[in-house]
């Protein structure tokens, strides 16, 4: 047999292959276009649906808000209505009565159980229980009475301590205080000689010869007023210079005068001592309290207040 030679393919096959490939590419492009357009349509539809959904939700929220406001207004009107108030009070009373009835029922059931338990037990056993309860009650009563007695004893002790403390305070206050006798002033024809009690010392404004004391006091004349400023390192100490104060008082007795003490608040003990020396010397005296901060500086004039002798 002879070998048959294979002939090359005809060009028609190549044309057919090319046409098939081109047709397949067109179909592929068409599918891709369809897919892309369908995705865009679905996205736009979703966007439209979401916008529409939001509008629906907004409209629903507005509707719910209006309904809530209407409901609140109606409830407020009902709350202000006397009929509803009466109903609410009746409901509260009903609830209270139901609670009381429930408590009464529970108490009745408990009492019934106790009665049944006592009825089921023997009289001797019940008597023994009652005796035990009575003994326990007496014991509690005794304990409470003991507490009351202890409280009363403690109250008495506290009252005694309080009375002792008040007595001690009164004694301390009496020791620290000094009885003040109101002076009995009287008119006199004697001339006043002033003595300033300051810095714990006595400053006589006049000497024994009735001249102005320039040694112990600094004087300042302002028109008709004479301002006195005692020198701190001068004056007479009522304790150390008691003899000089007595001699001054006895010397002034011949001048038909009385001493007016101007006592400042920082030298009241010194005033008491100087006053006692004047009394011992037989010199009438008067006195006037003076506060430097409130009353101002000490000054003398023709028109002023003169304390009368005691």
C-alpha cells in the first residue's frame, strides 16, 4: 500500500477559527457590560431605597413625636382633672387596704397555727411553756429595771457633778469679780482737783500750791481747751509712793478742794489704791472712767462735765 500524504488545512478553517474567537470576545465584552450596568443599577437602587427608607423613618419619628406630645398633653390634662385625682387617691387607698388585709390574714393564720399547736399539746406542757415565757418576761423586766436604775443613778451623779461645777464656777467668778457699790454723789462748794490714773500711776493736774503740774504732765493749749498728756515715766505709784499721795491729799485739805480721779481702763487697780489713800487722808473724791480709744484725749475746759464728790 502506498502512504498517503497529509495535506495542509484549508484556509477556511483559519477563517472560521478567527471568526469564533472574535465572536467569543464580543460575547465576553457584552457579559462584562451587562454585569457593570446591573451593578450600577443595583447600587443606584440601593441608594434610592436607603434615601426613601430614611425619609420613611423620619416621617415615622415625626408621627411618633406628635403622638407622644398628644399623649403627654392628655395625661397632663387627666392629672389635673379632679376626677382622675380622686381615682388615683382611691387606688392608693385600695392598695393600702389590701396590704392591711393581707397583714391581718397573715396574723390570723399565725394565731390560728399557735392555737392549733397549743390545742394539740397537753395542758401540762402548755402550762410549762407559759411558765417559761412568764419567767423570761420577768427576767427582761428585771433587766430593763436595772438599766433604768443605772440611768437614774448616772443622772444623779451627772447632776451632782454639774451642781459642783456650777458652784465652783460661781466661787471662781466671785473671787475674780469685785462688788461695785454705786457712789452717792453730793453737791459741794469745794473746787475739783483732777488726778489722771494712767500707766498704773497717778498724775495730779495741780500741785499743792494749785499751780499746773508741768513736771508730770505735758500740756497743750488749743484755744479754751487744755489737753493733758501724762508722761509715762513720771507720776506717783500708789504702792511705792503712798506716803507722797497721802501728804498731797492732806495738803489739799487746806485748799477746800476734792479730788476727781480720771481712771483709764488699763489702770483701774491703781485707781482703787489711790482712792483708798484719799479716803484714809479724809479727802473727798469723785471719779470718772475714761476710754482713750472711745472718749479721745483728755482735755479740760470751762464748759465740761465735773463729777461730784462721793
